[in-house]
C-alpha cells in the first residue's frame, strides 16, 4: 500500500468510527460578564450560555460548580481554593433546552430563584463556575461574571417590613411627645413618612420618629398595644411599607395621690395679698398643682411646685369653693383632685392705738438690765386697757435682749458694745411690740422698735510688760528699733495712738509712729558713757466713746539697750615714709598694723583721700606704690579708713605721709659715646610717727592750765623788768629716734647689708 492509501485509511477511521476518538464539550461564549440590577424580580433570566456537543447523543449535563460572591471593596484576585455553591445563593439550577434538529447545540439559562434579594451595597459581583459535559464527551468548565448594579426601588429593612412589624416596648410614664422609635435609621435623606393608621394617639414626624401622645399614656395596670401602618416614599416616587407595634407597659412608679381630698379653711377679713391661706399636699413623682375651678381665680393663686394657696389681694367677706388638681408633669393623665372651701370671716376693723406708734432711741452700752426704755400708752376701740396684751417679736439676736413688763419695754441683758455679736448687728437692735386686744377675731397693733447702742470708753490701754529692745550704738538715722504693741478691749479693738513723752531730742534720739507704735532712731547714739535709754511712751485710746474727748491713757516704759560696736585701733595712727620710685610693677612700701575686738574680726582697708592720681593701692593692709615716671620729688598725704567688719561698725583713719623721690639717670655730654649710670637699687625710707590722742577732759584741763600760766607770766613780766627766759620743756611723750640707711652708686653707708629695704624711722609726735 502506498502513502496515499495509508492517508485515506486514516481519514476513514476518523469519519466512520466516532467512538474511536472523543472530543470535549464546548462552551463557546464563556467566559463573559453580564450586568444585573438589584431590582430584578425572582425568575429573571441572568444569562444564556451556549453548549456545543460533537454528536447528537443526548442533552448535556450543566451544573453550577461554584458561586463566589464579592463585596464592593473586596480584592479582585480570583480564589485559588475550590468552592461549592453557598446555601441561600440567589440562582436557580441550570435549565437546558435544545436548539435545532438534530440537537448538537443547547441553550443553558441562568435565572434568579424565588425570594432572591440582591443588594449591590453588600455584594456587587458573583463569579459563577459552570461545568458542562455532553454524553460520551469530556467535561469543560467556564466562568460567568455577574455584576450587580444599584437599582431604583426603595427597600425597607426587616423587621419593619415583616408581618408583625417592628415591636417597641415603652413604660406608661414616658413624658408627653417623647420620641419612642425611629422607623428607618438615619442618614437616609429625601424620605417622606405617612401614617396610614387612623384614630391613634401616637404621632409620626416627617423624619420618621414615633412620638408619645401629647398628654402622655393613660395609666393602666394592663399592657396597651398600638399598631402603626407606615408608608415610606423617596424623592423618585418609590415606596415601601411596614408596621410598628408600640407596647405600653404598666408604670411601676407611684400614682399621684392627694392626702386630704376635701377640707374647710377660715381666714380673717382684711388679710393682705400673698398671705398663705392653706397648702395642698400630694404624693407621687413630678407633682405639680393647678386650680381647676374657678377657671379664672380672682382671689387666690396656687404655687405650681409647692401647692401653697395665697391671696391675691386684701380679702373681703366671701365664700369660695376651690377645685385643685395635682398631676404628674411628665404624665398628665396621672392626676388627683381636691376640694377646698375657703371662708373669709368679717371682723372689727379697729385695732388698738398706741403712743408712740414708732420708738427709736439710743442707749449707752452700760445701761443696766431691768432699765425701762419706754412705756406704751395704748387704748382699745372699746376703751378697756386691761384687755390688752403685749408681746415681742423680731430677730432672735435682737428681741431677746429686751422684755415686756406690761406696757413697759425693758432691757433684758447687758448691751455689750465691744462684742462681736453686737458688731454683727451693726450696733442696732430691732424688735416689734405686738399689742393685741381681746375679742373674736383678735385685733393687734405692731409698734416697731429701733435701739442704737452707743459705745462707752470702759477700759484703759494695756502695755506689754518688760518691753526691751537692743540696737547697735552705730545705728543710722531711720533704723527700726522695734514696735510697741498695745491692746485695748474697747471697740474698735486696739484703736490706739502712741506718743513719746518729751518728744525727740539729743538726749532722747528716738521717735515713735503715732498709729503703728514703730520706734526709729532719729539721732546719734554714739555717746560712750551711754549704754541704754528708757523711753516714756504713752498709749491713748481713740474712737472708743460717743464723746471723742473721752479718752484713757496708759504710760509704758520701753528700754532700748545699746550694743557696743568695737572700733579698730592702729599703731601708729600717723606714718611718714620716704621712698625712691623704682621701675616695674607695684612697690610695697608699708603694712598697716591694726586690730579690733575680737582679734578674729576681719578688717577692711580703703584709701579715703590723697590718692587722686591713683598712684597707690591697698592689698589688704599692705600699701603699695605704682611707679609712673615721676619727674620731680613729691609728697603724698594718704588717708586710709579702717573699718571693723561688715554692718554698722566703727571705723578709724590712719594718715600716711609718703615722700617719693624719682629715680635719677646720668647722661654724659659726649656726642660720640653715650654713657648711663649703672642701675641702682631703689632706696626706700620709712618713717613711723607715734601720735598720742589725749582724752577730752585732759585737753580741757591742759587748756585751763595754759591760760593760768600765761596770766601768771604776764603779771611777772610787769613786776620784773629784766628777767631771763626760762628754757622750754619738751612735751610729754616726745621721743626721737631715727635710723636712715642710704645707698648711692656702689657705696654703702651706715645701715648694714639690709640697705634698700624698708627701715622704720621714729620721729617726734606730729
């Protein structure tokens, strides 16, 4: 057989023996995407899928292998895990129908099952996996994607659309117009609500809120049920309907009950406006009161919260029947009523008359208990004074200080002006004397009483005992010494003035503040013989009596002790120095020898005068000269102030006389050779002078002795014509010693190897 024969044989096998080769079933129009509105009704055809079979041996088997829903914001990646159709999915089993004869092509329909509800907000895509297999052929799978789009039909949620509707349970004591239920959750805009139930006490608002009745629910022991049929329409005209059932449960709160449903009240004629006539009392929650009859009450009014009934004007003789209602403000149907018979009884209008009709007086605080302040002269209309009774009323703090003995107003207790209780009353006591005449009804007259208590200066000022202060003897002008804190028991308390007997003077260098009692230094305290002062201080009370001239005084002795301040002492107090100016930095010239009591007290040194050019400087007690090219010899007189430590301490002044000789330089007249003298060591000469400061008494005695001596010499000169002059004697304490060491060029004079260093030079007193 040739090649062509073999090909023909194979072709015959393919065409004549179909059972020898199997072709797969075909789904030519899958995969694809279809769109479905969420408003689609059950039974709506979702898609139509073509199934092709290779032979007409029967209908294919097409099933839903998998149904995978997807939410709007879920990921779009396909699932890699096998899935099965979920129970409750919205699709019917696949329906198969043949197309043409012989049937090799079939139509598979995907439809919505009964009761299917699509919601694009929850699921907007379904992925359907279809499996198809023709008889004798291989099965195939295909994907059908169903997109769910938002519809235009208004949908109401369950249980509002259920047969029983939404059930709401509320207590019977809810407040009137209280919101009970919202038909649809917000925020759904553009909806209109219409109540189709008639004759219901409930109210439906435009926003879909169910409100309690305007008067509240009536109280009942049984459960009350109200069914509301409601229609909801959107702005496109789509609507849905549902029902709301409101179950009103019996209230557990106590009902309003009036304790006394009926009683009679009698009031006297002439009672003023807003006087309390009676009070209605009821038990319950949120109880309010109102007058039902008469509808427009002319004589009486009732307090809505307390139930007090008051008159609206001055009452005349009348008889009024009041019907009062007590009710729960949050549940007006919960109420109770009471009947009150009010009788305004006539009386004699004439009350007792008294003289004086108003009593105002002033009394001193020292008035004794039992003293009579005033005697009333009162008469009744019938002229019988014996039938009158007298009583006191008013604030307890005031009227308790008085008493009535018949028509006499008497002081009951001491009227202490200096007490805090009297100050709290403003030193004025008020009371009312009630004069009542017998008869029916009783008639009374009130006499107001105002008593002003005036002060009496009863107590003298008190001064602290042993008042002693200590102040430094160097205290400056204005320094505070201390305070005199006097006391006075009269009101106002401690209202004192302070004065210093004899005033301020050199022998009494102090002053005292008139109001505060502050003692200050106003003069010098430096007398060495004085160690203390005794200050006579007077304390005078003020504003303690009705008469300003009535004052009490008390002397007070204040001791001021002076605390000694040590004065530095320097030896000597005057120094005279001779120095030769050197070159370079500072040149120490002397060290001051000073000390203070105690010896450990630190001393401070300051150049107080003579250092205008700034040529000298103090480092502690060492005085140094600063060379600055002085051309000619010059003498400086320095005043050094030595102070004994910080604070108000004493000081002393040391005088230092410094003779400064400039350093000389010799220059030869030669023009060719320049010669200079060799450098010399500085010559420092120190001269120490001892000075004696005699005391004041010695100076005075010496002066008197000198005057007497001169007078004696004058007399002697007249009597003796020729007399020789007697040699003068040196003053006591004079001494002279001097040691000078000088060095010039390369020669040394008397003074030893220490020439050029500081050497003391003692001279006579200056």
